[in-house]
């Protein structure tokens, strides 16, 4: 047991005779940490209770106003509550005790002259056996000593009495004779002393502008229902001064003045004026429901939930026929929702959902919309509600009833924020499970066109990202299943307000592919360009570059057919530039990646050989592939079976290399022209069983031998001639090739190789002329 005494002095067993004493007992289900201090200026005890809500303090509100002038309960940040007990006069003392089993906080208030009544014979205190007063101790007439006598002894319990200093300048104690002793609840603090317009303006200027600080921390669907923009602009100060005099004329004028401040969005300033009305002309609130409503909203904006709840109830009780009574009924449910969330009581939300149906909304379209929004949030599975509470920007998944009401109220909602929130929830629902259809597309288009700017964030950005994700998913799905036309229809029917939907490489690629497959290469060009720009690795970049060149070629063919000179020239220039970029992209690839790409694009590389818009880089890539395939060293492709099956030293290779050599010669690339022909030396035509291929092979190599001979490269020329004759068993020019090869080899100092070539030529029966020449040369060499 822990006891703290806030006011008082060392009490003795005998106190002077006094008249006033009261005790308040506040029970708790568990132990509560608390702190306290004495506010000398206000003659008030201030207690701060941890993890406590105002509704836990109901016994506190029944107090004896002979001892307490005013009681103010304020909800603090988090889950704490502050109690302010303003004492009636200077002579009142107080003691606070905390007990266990059960847990409770006891507040004793008494006159410093108080003495309990005692039996004159026994000296023991009298005990009042009458029924206890609601909210007080079970022993309402008992003094602290008597109560302590009843408590079981505890080693941990200590009693402390502290004398608090008093300010000599504080107001004197009021006459107790005027006090009726009744117990009542008074929550509004005494207003500032305002007697003239100047004091009013000064008080307002010293008060923070703007709405209450709690609004920004509430769930997104809890916002001010009155959002008038300030109409005073730069002349706000002059407005305050100009209207302050009129406001001082009467309670009604001051209330109207406060109402305008509230509409301007200055809630704390409005509160100052309303407090003056409340204490001087409270009947004003019985005449006009808007003032009670404004007062409730102000306290709600400060998260004074218990106080706000009381004023909302007053709106209902005093103005049951006002439309604001139904708004107040909704706001009372908001208060319960906030408190339930603070205590993690998620099972309360289904009950709140059901109670929304008790609110009369028929003639109030805005209220009907607000109720529908709350149904969307509170109708969630209780297990899902914490995530929405933790993330205020997470939109709910409404049930069928709430969804129906949202759709029916979207067009009648009055507050722009209400319309925006309903539209956001509806769009979010339409985007569930990656759905996308024309109805959703039209809805999304209107949404993103209508709602823009900082006030729409982060909902707009989140929904835009989800919209693009849905679009991407559905277009990619169609592209993957070869439904190119469906993918294009989705793309071309997108609303303009969505901006660019192709903000990913995969989507740009799929659209480019879809246009290419339906024979619209010109429309495919920008998407392949975008796919290349958004590529995240070298392979993706190369793939996009390859297809970009392909659609540029087809686009050029279309313009040539139209004889559109301007576009033809533009496309040719663009094609040349992209061809040069392809060479750079190719050079950046690793060896294994190059092998994979040549397999993937083998068909395109071969088609380039006969293409009217043939590009140089395609031919160079093709030559690289065949060089890897038919040269003796293949260490880097041993494990790539797919590649080896695509590039084999067969008849196809002979025709391809022959065509490649011609392409290079046409482009003026003599080096690669010779390389393409030279690769044929690694192919044995005798194993092909293709006479056409064998003949072409021999022709290409003799042409290569002549090139070397003309460049005075006699050894290379002689060996190529000799190889051609040696491998071409049934070729009519075999003897000629062998004879020429022998001459060039001998000239290069390769006597043995030359003799071998002459002997083969001499034994060939297809050409007797060169056979005889070879025999004579042999005879000369042997002499």
C-alpha cells in the first residue's frame, strides 16, 4: 500500500472541531501508476493517472461542492488522464491514498479544523451505518484515522502528510453558508476574464490558430464535418477587431462570433468565446444546436473524448429534431471506436457496426455517406481491424452491405473529402485480386482525373500504383497466352488520366511484342525503346535492342511501300543509329550470355541475310556464332547442348557462311568477308552428302585462295588450294586446285607439301590437263 498526501499538515489524533469532510473512492481492476502536484496559482490538486481513461473515473464526478469548486478531467496523449480538483478555498486540505485488494484510489477532502465525532464515554469515533452515497467511500462520515483503522496493517503502507504553501495573494475562502452541499459534475474551466472587445481580441490573438491537434491522429474517416475555408484572408486581424464589439453585446452575438471562428477553422479561439457564453449565457445552447455541436467538435478535436461525448449527448437531448442530433449520434460511436482501439477491444467494432443502423439518415445524404464509410471500416473481421488502426492510410475491404451503400451515396455526398474517401474505397475494391475490365478502367480514369494534389495523398499514389499493377498483370497475362489483340485493346482503352501505364520493362516488352505480332511494327517501336531503357541487365537490353531493330526494319518497309520519302530517310537514320548501339550492347555481354542470345535470335540473324534492310551488326553476331561452332577450340560451349544443336558444321553452315561473306563484301567489310570464307576450311564436305553444298564449299575456298594469292600471301593461298582439292573428291576442278596449290606451296618453301599436292593432282582423272602438268612438275622436282 502506497499513500501520498498532497495537502495537510501532521495530523494528530485530536483535531480542532471542523464542519467539512468528504471522501471519494475510485476502484480499479488493477494497479494504476499515478503522479500528482499542487497548482498554487489555481489552488488545485492535479493528479495524472497512467493507462486510465475518463470513463474509469465515474465515481469522481459525484463530488461535494462545499469542498470542490470545479472538477476538470482531461485526456492526455496515449492512454493517460489528468484530473484537476480546484478546491473551494484556502483552508481545505486533501489526502490521497492508494490501496490494494481491491485496487483503489481514495481522495479525502476536509477542512483543516475538521474533527471526527467521538463517543464521550468510550472516546471511539462514531460510525455512520446509513447507505453510502454513490461515488463515495463505504464509510462516508469517516475521518482518515477511522478509515485507516479499518484497513488491514501492511508493512509497505506508509502515511505521509505534507503542508502545501499557499500564495497569500490568492482569493479568500468563500462563505460556506452559500453552499448547498449537493454533488454535481462541472467540466468546463472558468473562462478568461473578458470584459471588453479589446480583451477579447487580445485573448484570441494569444491562442493558437487552426483546428485541434488530435484531428490529424484520428482514423482517416473521422474529420470535421464543417470545413468552411477562412473568408477573412489577410484581413483576419481586422475582422477580429471589427466583430469583437458586436460579440460583446449579448450571449447570442458571442456564440455567433464563436461559430464563425469555428467555421474559419480556429477551434481553440472559438472555444474561448464559447466558454464565455457557457458561463454567462448558457441558455444560448438550448436555442441553437449548432453551438452545442461546435463545442463538441472542438473538444473532439482536442481528444477530450469524455467531454465531447457529453456535448454530443446534449445535442441529442436538447435538440432531438435537429439534423445535428443524428450527426452527434454518429460521433458518439466514433468516441466509442477510439476508446475501443486504445484498449485493443476489437470485438466492440461489430457492435458499433450494428448500431450505425439506428442513425436516421434518410434526409441527410452527407450523413448517409459518412455512415456508409464507417460500415466499410467497422464491418471488417475483428482480426483485420488492428492493421487498419495501425495504418490509417490502409483502405478497408467493405462487405456487400457497405459496398452497396457506398455506391449509392457516392453521387450525393456533399463534403469533397467524403466523396474522395468513398471513391477511394470503391476503386480499391474494384482492384482487388488483380481485377481489370473496362468498367474499372472508366472508374479509375474519372478518379485520377478528378482527385489530384497534396490532399489526396497517399491514397492517390497507392491506388495509382495498384491500378498500374493490375493493368500490367492483365496485359502480361494476355501476352503470355498469345492473346496479343486483347492485350492491345486493354492498352488502347486506358484512360489518359492514368498517364503512362508502361512503367516497367516487362510491360513495355509485352506491349511491343503484341504490336509486333499483330503486324503493327510502327506502334511497337516506342515500347521496345522503353523496354530497353528500363532494362535491368545486359541480356534484357540486348533483347529489346534486337526487337527494336526488327520493328524499325518492318516500319521502313511500310514507308518504302508508301513512297514516303521523309519517313523513309528518318527511319533509315534511326536504324543505323540503333544498329551501332546493338554492337555496343553485344560487346558488353559475357561469353555464356552471347551463346544464349545467338540461340534465341538465330532465326532473326539468318533472316537478316536476305533482308532488304540488312544490318551489319546482325551479320557480325552471326559470324561470331559460326566461328565458335566450327573452330577446333570449343571449350566455352562444351556444356551448352542447346547451342551446339543449333550451330553445327553441316550443309546449312556452308550456305550461311557463303551468304555472310557476300554480305560483308557488299558492306565493304573485307576482313569479315575473308573470315566467313575461311571458316569453311573447318568443314569436311565429304561427310555432308550434299553435292550442292560440296560444290559451293569448293568455290568459296578457291575464291579465298585467290584473294590470298592476289595479296601475295602465297603460303595461305597454297594451303587453301591444296585443302580444297584434297577434300573435294568428285569436283571437276580438283586437279587444278591441287596443281595451283602445289605451285604456291613450293614458292613458299614448302617442298614436301608441294610434292604431296602435285602427286594428288597427277592421280586425278577428272582433269587430264592439270594431271599432266602436275606429273611434269613432279619430274622436274625429282631431278
